[in-house]
C-alpha cells in the first residue's frame, strides 16, 4: 500500500494550491479517503474527506475555500485549496484512516 502526495509548496496569502494523492496497492474505490494536516508542535487536524456514502466533509476552517475530489479510475484524490491563509501552513497528509502518505509541506507566507 502506498499513498504519495504532491503539489505542496510556498504560496502567498490569498493564493491557491492543488494537492494530489496517488494511491496504489489496494482497491482505491472501496476506501474512504481524506486529507489531514499537522502544524509544527500541534496535533493532527482533519481537513476534509469522504464519507462512506460518497458525501464530503470539511473542517470549519476550510469550508468555502477547499474542495476535495477523487478520480477512482486514476486512483487519485485531490484537494483544491483557494484563498490560502498563513494558518493553513502545515504538512498535509493523504490517508484512508489506516494508511497514510508521507505528507507534503504547504507554506503560506508573504
């Protein structure tokens, strides 16, 4: 099982980034997937994800700015992040709840 995130980087406040997660080694379409993040010295925050019925959830801090999506045919999951704020700075992880990627750094700074 492997989850590989990409798309992180440095962006100015108000900017956008699109994170991608490529999954392999399991039946992607059968799994609930999500994104979480962790700031240095802080706990893990559930950012966004899919429920079993395919509906989505978002942390209050990301509603209206982030959009999660997935492409089961490509074993890919995405997180479109708009109107980024300095407080969005964190390592972002793709996960199934059991399996986790290595994370990608997102830094929002001028």
